[in-house]
């Protein structure tokens, strides 16, 4: 049962699952279903997220979702079309001059319209929560590592960018503190050059150092490739692009002959993939401990897709049950098939391998001879756990 | 293995070549030590070796550099990645991934080694460097010494024939540096790798070096036997200075060798400790009795917490007039947090900081002042001093400093000329050398004329003459009754500069007393001269010169 030993599930599987769930949610305004989906996402995140820093980011997405719902409701009160019979809050209506005809500011807030707005906001919030779940579950760096060879360098560049962002924030803090040493605590636009200049210099310096280090470690090495293969790669990539463009045009324009549509698009995609695959040959790169793709990964993706399919079937049969009945106002329906689809999406919370335990640094230190206590001291940001183990030792 | 054939390097816009007609050869398995003053071209030489000069930096390279037969003219750094491993000064700046294991594998991934090989080599390297327990730790959570060892491991995994290290210990505390240096010598001894290392703690590596490459002024490079090159080298650690003064031949290269030669000195009657820790400006500060000055600043019960971690735990500190206090301790012992808390800009969880200056008449609570007022009482030069500079010329920085301190125009400029004469007004602060930039920041902070000046790690990146200039500046301040605190890892600098040493560990003060009493007994903090001549109470070469009538 190696598939179930504690390990990180392939990040692409989590994204597949999350996208399936988001697609399912996109066609739903029924609050019961929306909250079910949110609950499923939260359940999977809490039971399968790892110990990495971004694993804690799910909460941020939830706050973002709440913000969206509130903003949507406020916008409705301000400029929305107030429909329904039940007046909740009588407000005067402001009529705008003729050049802005059709927009009415404020006006009586009615229950039905407000509920519609909130449910609409909730749908967007839940979709964002799905993306947030994928972000919390899948290590973005590991996802980029599993890119095909031809794209791996782009992946490395993105990884470096992700790393630089927090460093930038740290530089800003440091420079702000240093500025206070010169008695300068002014804020706003006047302070900008005084902060921006040292920070930019710092960032540029670091970027150059990193680029030099990566260069020396072999980033961007190329294998010698025969001219024929290079030509073939170029032809495939270019041909794929052209065929894809023609295909997309054909799909969107009904008047074109049938062969210009889906077939051309399929050929284009196939050619592009071949180009990427061939291009990967020039890149000598290999991957240390690649994430395996076993049945839990298939199961994860399938559960997300199933949710989308279930909602799709309900939409074809009884589309009204996916919505919130507003006129007249009534309790939302409970389409069992859709609920079942969302519940299937919760399966990864139980059937995938558990994430590996957090790194246990400091274990070896407890056994180290007393003379080596010194090197245990971490930087100021050392975790509480680290400090404790040190105390125990001394 | 490494061959320089009439190599000259000229950077764009420079009228002088950075390296001039360098011809040298380093054989397989040798440990070569590159020495020279700051800015003499050590990094350029190492850059030419790794192909970064001129492929990455630009400039013109004349002659040929060949590594194992590969000419850097035809091979970019990435094409040499399987042959050369490069380790920089700041390990964190060169890390590409975020955990130890991934970082060790990164270089191998770029070379396209098979998965099985990578697994095996990662394990081997973890064991060679003794960092197996850190395997899945985040790189940012490691201490400086651990980070540097990971950086060395990350280049070791590709099994390079040459490893190039550019000042690998300059950012580390003494014990962290010790670990890294032990690793480096192990590379040369056990793994038969050719090691080229530029190092400012020359004495630690010198005894293991097979050859020394000395870069003099104007980019003239000489290579030779360590003992011979060190006789005339422009940079010399105390142990070499002592050997030169005593006329020992061959020159002892390690503390151990020197100790054997100094046997007769140890038998000298234990006289009074030599008076001069300072050679200049000690008239106002009676040496050896550092606690007699008037108390300028009293910090009581200082507690600093960062997110639940106690950085400074209930520290009392009194700073007296005319006294240089050295603040020592490991990385992360709370030195910086303490300095920032005392200055008033940094976080302070509990405690009081009072200026008990008789000029002001009454005690002032430093923390209650605003930023502009505070810097007139306590000045702080932070670790990354360049953060204070944001204008585009030295002259503009000086004018700004005069304005913000409310001093007469020209105050800062004259202070700067005292500290580092001859810096033109129109120079960009970024183009200054490390020592000049420190002098500028020091001048900016001194323009406000604070009675108490705190310096966080000022000696980083300074060579022996830069440190001597800083020492003179600090003693000039104490002679005028100011109080100076220097946080540093540099034991030699402390031995020659400080009147009093405060050692911190885990946020607490574990030792506080006159320099001599604190450092001599400590294995990590004892200066070389003290190690050589113990049980004599000498700390510096000057002490020995004063006490020993006949060198040998």
C-alpha cells in the first residue's frame, strides 16, 4: 500500500479537483448547495493540507470571499436593481441626470433583490474558496517542478519570483526602520523615494547574486541537439500555433467549413504538445524525487470532475433546483444528485494519503554533545519549538 | 587543474585593469588561499576562475583561463557547472529552492543525473557535512553556519573537481565560521577536491593551504609558498604580525606553531598587563579601569519579544562615558534586538531606557522621544548601513544630514573627512568601498552628536586597515566622553578596541566585564595573541611589543 503512505498528493491532482469543484459551483446559486461545496472544500483542506507556509492561506481566501459577499450586497444597495415586494429598509432614491439614465442610486432595499445579490456574491466567494483550497493543498513550487522539460526554466523563474516577494516586504520593513534612525518618520508620497531606492537597490543586488549563483549551478544548460531535431521542434511549435489559431477561428465562426473547427484545433494542440515534448529533449534537466501519480491522484481528480458532471446533469434536467427561488421567495430546493456530487468531492479528505509530518529539526540536536550547543541557535525568527529544544538541552 | 595564462581583466569604464597579467597554476587536490585587501580584486580573480568574469559581469578578459583543459572563453559558467562548484559570501542569496534536500539536489537536476544517483548523493552529502537532521528543514530557518554548510553541500553533490569559496565565513559568528572552516579543510583532505578559497580569517585556513595567491595593489598577483608569501603580504593576522616582529623563520602559520615558538615568553615574569589597549586617545579613558566614567545611559529590565520568541530576556545595561563596549554572542543571541530597543526605534516589550546625562540635568526616557529627538541622544548604525543612504551623491547625503540634525552646513562633511579623507562630493554612495560607506553612515549619524553611539556589526567586510581606521574613530569619540557599543563577532577587533565586553546568549547577558577578564578565559572569544602567549595577560601584538624586551 505504498500509495497510501504519508506523502504529498500530486499538486496537479489537487488543482484538477479544485477546478472541477469550481466548475460545478459556477452554475449554482442555490445557497444550500453552495454551502455544501464550501464545507467540502474546507473539510478537504483541513484534513489534507501540509505544513508549508501557504497551507495556512485558506483562511485568507475565506476572508476574501466574505469581503466579496459584503461588497456585492453594498453595491446592490447603492446601484442595484431593487426587485421584490418586501421592503427591508426604506431609502430615498436619487435620480441621476439624463447622461447617466438608467442608473438609480439607493432606493428602497427589498428582501428578494438583496438575497439575490448575496447569493450571487456567495457563488463567487465559493469559487474563490475552491481556488484557495487548491493553493493551500498544492505546493505551487512542486507544481512548477512537474512542468515538462521545455517549460521547466520558465517554472524556475516563476519559483524565484515567488521567493523574492516576501524578501521585498522584509527589505521595505528594514529600510523603514533604518529611516527612523535618521529621524525621518514622514509617510506618504514624499517618503517613497527614500524607501524605494534602497529597496530597489537591495532587490537588484540580490537578483544579480541569485542569477549568478543559478548560472554557476547549471541553470539553462543545453544538450547538443542535432539540426534536424531543432528544425522539427520549430516546425511542430509553429505549425501547432497556426493550426490552433485556425481551429479557434473555426470553432467560433459558424460559417466556416466543418474541418476548420474542432479537427484543426485538435491537430494544433497535438502539434504543440509534440513541439514541447521534442523541445524538452534539449534540456538535460531531471527531477529529484518527482511526485508520483498513483490511484489516489486519479481518485482526487475524478471526485472533482464527478461533482461538475453531477451538477451538469441536474442543470439539464431540473435547472430551477440549482437556483435560489426569488419570485416568489421560497426555500431552496434540495437536488439530491447535485448534493451527492459535492459529497463525492469530499472523498479525497479520507481516501488520499495523509500529508507528511512537519520537519522535525532539532531532534538530532538534543543528542548532540554539549560542546555543540552553539550551532543550534537559529536566527531571530527561530520557531518556538526550536527554542524549547535548546532549553532542554542546556 | 586551474591555469591562468597572462590574464588581465579590465571592467568597462575603468582606467586601470582590476587584474594585471596574472599567471598562476593550481594543481589537482590543492588548497589555494586567495588573500588581499578589500577591493583588491579577490572576487574578480575568483570570478575569472568560474567564468562569471566576463560572461556575467561584462568587462574585457585578456589571456586564457583553463579549468581542467576547458577555456572559459568558450565555456559559460553553466557549461562549467559539472566541473566547478561556487559558494558565495551570503548563502541565503544563492539558494534557489526552499528546503535543504531540494537545495542539495538542485545542481544535480540541472545536470540531468538519474533519480537513483541523486537519492544516493543527497544522502552521502548530508552525512559528509553532518547535517542529516536538517534534511527537510526550511533553509531560512537554519543558522548562518548551517546555511553555509548546506551551500557547500549543494555544490558538492555534483561531484565537482574544483570548489571555489568567496569569503564563506564573513557573515558567520565565530562558532559557525569554525564549523564551515572545518568542512572546507575536510574537502581538501578527504575528498581530493581542488579548493580555492578567499578568506579574511586567514589564520584559520593558512595552516592547511598548499599555496597562497596574494593580490596586491594595482592588481598585481603573486603566488607562492604560504610562509614566504605571508612575510610580505599586505594583509596579516595577528599571528603573522607577531611572527614578523619576532623574526621567526620560517614564519609560523598557525596559533599552534606560534605557541611552540613563544615558549620563552611564557616564562617571563607575569608583569603588569600592558597599559595600552589603545594607542591613541586613551588619555580621557583610564585603560584597565573601564567602570569609572559617568553613566550616560541606563537600560533596566529590557525584554524584547518577537512573535512569542523572547529575543532579549530581562537585560540591565549601563553605558558609561569614555567606554567602548563590545557586545558579543552567537547569531540570534539578541544583540541586534537589544541595540534597537536601547535606541528606541526597535520593539521593546518591557523595560526602561533612561539617559542620565548631567548636561540635561535630569533623566530622559529615550523611548518617549520622537525619532528626530532620539537620534540626538542615541545614534545607531544598523547592520546593513547602506539602508540609511538614499540620495545619489555623497555631498547630498552630507547636506541632508546637516539639515535633519539642525547643524551648521559642512558639519557632516568635516566629520567624514576626519573618518575617511578624500571622498569626492559627487561620488555615488554605492560606488564607495565598504569602509568608505561605513564612514559616510557613521558621519551622518555623528552629525547629530549623540552621547551614546551604537554600531551593529560594523566590521563586516572591513579588512585590517579598515578596522584600524574604525578603531581610531571610535577611540576619538570615547576620548570626548562619548559612549560606544559595538556588536561584533570579530574577536581581534574586540581585543584591540573594547574596554568592556558583554556576552549574550539566548537573550540573556552571560558575561559582563573588562575585555581582558572576559575574553581570555573563553575558548571561542580569546584573541590569537592571548592563545599564543597564555598564561600571560596579553591580548594584542602591541601588548607583546610593550612587554617583551627582546623578541627572540
